[in-house]
C-alpha cells in the first residue's frame, strides 16, 4: 500500500441499481484520487439469500463481478488498492424479518444452529445448515474469491463481524453445533480456516485474504465471544494464512454497536424514509421493535473515540501479521497516535467518507497538518436508509451544508 490509511467497508447501495460498477466508481475513484491507500468494498454476499439490505450486492452468479473490472481499473489508475468484502447475513438476512422479502424467498435463511429462544419471536423460520451445507458455503466463498481476482480486485476480506453469518459461527450465542464447526474456539473458527484453504486452491495461495471479525461480542445472555477468545481467533487466523486482521467489538444483534453514535430520530419521521421502513418491516410489531432497538443501541453504545483501541492493541500484541484499526477514528491526531504507538499497522475510517469523499487528502497532508475532526457527526442518519437499499451517502442536512460551504 502507498500509505496506511484505508476506507473501511460500509454499504454503498450498489446492490439495487442497474449499473453497480458506475455507482461504486463514483464512491471509490474520488477516494483513490485523494490519496487513500486501500479501499475495502462493502459486504457482498456469496449466496442468493443472505443480504441484510437490498442495497447489498449479492452474487447469485459469480459472473456478476466481471463488469467490476472497469471500476477496479479506475481505482488502480489513481494509485490505490481495492479489496472486496465477502459475507452472508445468516439468520439476520432480509428473508428472516422483512415481510416483503419473505414473499420472495426460495428457502429459509441459513442458520448455524437453531436460533436462541430470545430471538425466535422475531424470526420467521430458518434452515439450520448441515455439515454438507457448510462445505457448500465454503465453496461459494472460494468461487467468489476467484471471480474477484479475475475482476481486478487485489484481495478479499471475510466479513465475520457485525452479527453476520461467519460471526455467528464464532459465537457461542449462536453456535451450538456438534460437528467440526462447533464446540471450542478452534472448532467455531474452523470455517474460517477451510474458507482460507479453499480460496488458496481457487484463486491461488498468494491471493491476499483479509479477515474482519468479532473479537468481542456483547449479548443480553452473556458474552458470546470473550476478549481472550478474540485473541485466540486472531492467532488461528494468522496460522491459517490470513494476511491482515481487523478485530472489532460487536453486539449479538445487528445494531449500531458496530458504528456507535446517536439515535437517528429523523429516520423515523422523515416522509421519504419512515413509510418505506414500515412497509419493509411488514408489521407494526417489527417496525416498533426496530425503532426500540435503535434507541436502546444508542443508549448502550454512545459514540466513543477509537472505541476498539484496547481490543486492537491486544490482538496486535498477539500476532505478527498486520492489524487494521477501525472504529471511532475521526482526527489526524488519533491516527498518528495509533500508528506511532504501535496499536495497529493500518488505520481505517468508514462513514466519514460518505460526508467527505476527498477526506484522505486532508488526513494525509503532512505539510499543513489539520486536526479538525471529520465532518461525520456519527448521527446514524445513514443507517436506516442503508437498511432500505437507498444510496450509501450522508443523510445529515447540517453536514451536507458544511460540505458545500
């Protein structure tokens, strides 16, 4: 990489448009032109069922990645590298909770084990993966990685955080399997090892595979992944051949624990957003549950600068591969401190790039250092529109006014 700053994966809303390569290029080329070293494209699911948002790209057919070559070439021409994140929503896929998507589904959402009792009232039925299903899923990741390489991506990142399916495998909150993919920490991480091995066979052993994972999981029913287990998973990933690791704290629910910040009250009153969310949820119960979940998450996980710092440092001390730091990084001073003290090797920001596509230019300017925080206010007004498949942009009117000044 030309520097140690990267755009962390966030949803771009390209999964529900006619020309996703054009939308992605609109996001990424300005980032690359401004100097960012690496771009990690937001989560792309490897099976037809598995999106957690209509705007999330879905590889029902691996050939769908081929047109991305135009975009990846444009990013490379501007001097940046680009990696695509691959994942699956598991029991939180749209087909499990959206009435609209339940009508479309051809099979029930994939589950690691039968959902915990506290979650079942919110589910409409799942398909618990057999050992053969898991093996087939591994091959889907492998095929997607090969397609990504052929489309010009410089690597792939596995999405094992944010309450997605691979996170669900790692967590005792979800994983009660009796085969080789359950039990101990090593058993729960076995799927990561086998995906890495399969990608080495399909895309080549030198093709980079990165990992973002839940190194600490908070749950209303106890801790599904402890910090000590998070360190152990990092060591397992290093031994398996992952070239870079991004540890993050997450919640057992797919809420704003992953991005922290305010309760997006405006999303639940805005005339273009609230009605769409009500229709999407399909029932008053689900709608009010979502609304309550956002409010509780904002109370439990207020914004905190560099909230993953201790977790990142613990993993950095345990492995020799590069560790990426992400979560609440908003100033040049925070970046310098993280890198100079060895807390991590590469620093990422996600949502601030919605508000400032050329943010890298300011953060990388050594001649005129500017420690003004990013324009992003962590208001979470972008989250609900993302759930609905709307564009991945800043939805805060005050921030957008500042950007135009």
